[in-house]
C-alpha cells in the first residue's frame, strides 16, 4: 500500500531531536516505489544514499560535484581503487519464491541435474498473478578511475571513469492472463509495460570551488561550494520498449460460442535497439576501456553545497546541498534500429494469422541514428551533527530527496526519500539508513567504514534483510571500495 503525501511545505526546526522525529515520520508516510539509482556511493549505500550534502572527495564524483572540496589546507591527492556496486532485485519474487518455483522438486536425475517442479493449477495461477505490474531490475557499476586533487586557493579538480549496466523490466497489467489460458472470450488490455537496457561509460572532468562569505563570523551559509562535471559518454548498447505501448484484443462474441469469432486487435508500440548487449557482457568491458562504441554523447553534473552552521569542535557543521545529475543524451550511430507499430486489424479465427498479418503486427523497422536521454535526476538534502548521543559516540544525521526526471535504464520519475545516521567521526564508522521506496518497498541499509589519515575502506549492504538471510527479501544490493588520501607536499618529488 502506498500513501500520497499532500503536504508540500517543509518547516525547518532548530530543535535537532524534534527535527529528526519529524523527518522519520515524514519518510514513513511517503512509501513510494523506486528502483535504486546509485551503486558507487559505497558509504552512502549504508546511509540510505542520503549523502548529497554529506559525501566528500572521490565519493562525491557521482553524487554532487560541489562536494569534492576537502578541508585540506595544503595540496592533497585523493583516489579510489575500483569500487564496485551490484544490485539485483524484484518486487515480484522473494528469495522464498525463487527457491520454490525455480529450485526444482528436490530430486536429482541420473546426470546430476535438478528435476524441475511441475506446478499444480492453483500453484500456476498464484505464480502468474504475481507478475502483473511487477518490476525486475539489475545494475552493475564500476569506477576504474576516480581521482581528486585539492589545490589551496584554487579549488579542486577531479577525473573519473564510470561504467554502468542497467536493466529494468516492468510487466504490464493483466500480463498473467497471457499465461493463464486466455481464451479470447473477454477483452484483454496489456498496458504499462516497460523494458530498458542501458550500458555506457562516462569520462568526467570535475571542477569545484569554495566561496567564503566576506564576514567570517556569519553563521548562515558562511561557506559555499559549487561544482560542475563535464562528461564524455560512450554508449555500448541500448534496448528499450516505451512505457506508452499498449496491446488490446477485443472479441466480438457471437450468440453461440465457436471457433470463428472475430478479434479486434489494437497494437501500438515503439522499440529501439543499438549495439549488441551480449558482446559487451565481459569483464574487460567494465573497465571503461573495452567494448565497441555504438553511440556517443555529452553529459553534465552540477551541484551546490552550503554550510548552515560554523564547524563544531570536531569540524562538523550542518549543511544543505543539491545536485542535478546526468543532464544530456547519447546519439546512437546509424546501425541502430527503431520499430514503430500502430496496427488496428480484425482477425477472424486463428487461421487468419498468416505470415503477412504477422509481419504487419511487427511494425515498420527503420535503420537510422537516434538519441536517448541520460538517466537525469535531481537530489536535495541536508546533513546535521547531533552530538555524542549514543555511548558518547558522535552521530551525524542526513536526509535526501531524489526526483528522477526521465525513465532510462533503472531511473524512474517516482520520488525517493532517504534518512541516514553515521556513528563516529574518526576511525571505524558505523552507518545505518532507512529509505522510502526501492523495489523492496521500505528498506533498511547498513555499512561499515573508516576515516583514517591515509587509507580508508567502505562496505555496505542496501538490503539488510537479504544480508541476514531473510527468505522474504526481494533486493540484493551490495558495494565496496577502498580510498586513499596523500598529502602532495609530503611526496619525495615535491
């Protein structure tokens, strides 16, 4: 069950405890489905990805370019070593469902293979009804290169290569009738289905600058960061069926049922294909250096970060930030194909399904270049230190709102909310987050990391239920990474 939020006003409360309580209540009331959008935010995954105002350094390269600024007063080099994030999930099948329907009947044949399970009519009906309006999604992201150089009195520059493979399948309403022995005696309307595959690499150059207020004693927005990333996009493969597609079959039922009834068929769809996905699915192509280019484009990320309070004794401060990500498109080359069909026909009996009529239903294919939008999205959030409230451990809270602007890959236009808490400020850090949305509905994430002087690690799970082995879990969502920070002026050649 989903609840629509009608209150568009947000009241900023300065009482920290009351603010956190209101944020939790607000998020719990706004449970909306959203497929996840960011796998390389490793520390952020443990914080329900509520990090648009919190991430720093190389963590910010895909979240908010304004946040690559560090607090270093001398030149420093930050880089990350091949972080990777993987997600596969569904609101159709849980772990228990997968084991039951696809795990065989528990016996093994003479060749050592599991014998398949044969479903009873009642089991079959239950199975096919699960897929109606359901979504299956998967994503893999890697960052072969992520570098940030902080230069005092100049700003910070960054360079990144990011490889992403995203797939989303949303079943149309009434899809179960296709498998449930549809006899053609009643109208069948298949609408709302969606299929997206997007595999690309982005090569980004980022610049961020700090703008400090003239009055150093100003408490509100006394420090502001702005950042911009320009990205060159290599598209490897794209497949898509638009969500506006429909297929309607309306029978003209005669007085006496027989096999010669007429079907009114109304079919509308648009499908596009570029590149070859099977050829791209190799480990080498996920470094950003392999693969066959099927299209190119330009993308932009832009962001803002502002301090709301002065730093406390540990250097923490309340902050506000927003970012606009993946503005741009990919133009696919002339070997790509577009299929359009707008067919209205009357078929009298199965015998009339000749090759000529089937070709008509296939639509008209056209080979020519076309452009598709990148998975654009807007993020806004706040970060607030809460003091030492748990066993004298510093706690930082953060909240994010994400709004997808287009449907591409696993991006969606349904909003997402996240609330995260980090326990600790130095050394080993604990993280926990609560998100409204995700293909698992309401989700709990967790992670652990470090904040040492030179080398840091982060490991996070976006689905605590799956991590703990719950059979009712729907989402498997994990990522890990290692980061380095080097003071440049201490290197031998400086």
